[in-house]
């Protein structure tokens, strides 16, 4: 699946471990370890970008500005307006390949013909939550980072969706799901885009390959009697789309029936017409 409907974002070219990208009027160069090819950098914007992110050999990295980059700027996708910033670890606050998943969720919700409650775990800056809200769902958005939840609320206001029924929660996703079980709360759809690796507040290590089965298992009891979909995304290279599809089939297919599918998601590259893979998505749907 490729996110080919963007107008305000463009993956211009890829070469030498880097992406050349246009975010609205701002052109950035960012590292990507998957880009192992050394193709000619013919597009003049390689030499006229606003900024480039340089990785540090000791971890992390920093942006080098060649032209002024606004501290905050905006791009649009369908009904959504999303705020961007050049962040400390090469990110901008939007993963543009996720647009294919936003489209899927919006179409499913609009076609459901009934009220839909969505739980978005690891909700980041809120694009998926806002896509669901724009389609008419009530949404519970959960992320452990207070800063990301604040950013998501800002995106809601920028998109004219601040009055939609969205709960913005700063919480540990696993603990929240377990509390929802005890409360007896249920959802018709769950979106989950967990990090590959991280550390909890007590220093505990999170590795997605080791935690994913448990996390999805804990979500099954909080699905409604007639769930609409379960969308699982991963950037972990050790988790193939087929593995995630099997996981959803085992945990949801036996109980709810429905259909399970999976695929790589990616971005079309203007210079070559090819697609850069950017992660994997597995979907269970009724």
C-alpha cells in the first residue's frame, strides 16, 4: 500500500542513506537506513534544501539549517491540518505513509452506518485520531507523552475538530487498557502504532517483539460485541506483515470471524516512480 494522495508532502528522491522531502514549502533531508543505493542526486533541491538532519556517532543527532525553517508550520491532508516542527530525533510530527491507514479508518467509519467508538493507542500527534473524528467517530486518544498529547490537541484545533468527541489522555497504554477492562468499557475499533523500543518511567525496557502479543491480547476483552476493525502498525524490522497478520488472525479471527490482511506501507518516490517501504500494517475487519 502506498500513500499516493498527498499534495502537501512529497518524497522527491532517495539516495546515499537519505530522503529528500518536501513538507509544504519546506524541503528537508533526513537519514533513512533502508536507502542503501547510491543513485545520482540530479534534483537541484538536494543542494537547496532548508535543512538536513545529521546523525551523531554517539547517538541522536542535530539539524543543520541552510535556509530558515519556521519553528512551526502546517500541511493539509484531506480534512486534516497538521502542525510540523523539526524535532530532536529527525522527526517532524507526521509520518506521511500513515495516510493509507487514515484513509482506511475514515472509509470504514463512514460506511459503518452506526456510531463507532475508537481507541487510538500510542496516538502520537493525533492524525489517526483526527481522521476518525472527522469521519464521525468518538475517539479515545492515549499516549504516554504529555507533549505529544498537547501537540495532538493543537492539531485538532488547527483542523477545526476541537469540538469533536475526543478524549485526550496522557497514560501508559498497557495500564490504560487493563483499567478499561476493569471498568467494562468497550470500543468498536482499535488503532495501535507502538514504538519498536523504549523505556518506561521505571527504567523498564520495552521491546515490541516481546510485548506485542501480550498487548494485543489485553485489547481483545475491550472490543465491543461487533467490532469494526483492529489496525496494527509497526516499524520494527523483525516483525513482518505476515507475522502481524497471523497474530491478529489468532487473537481476533477465531472470536469474531471477519477478515485479516497485511501489507507493507510506503511512499512513492517522484524521481524514480518506485516506492520506499516505510513499515508494515496488519488489519482485522468485520
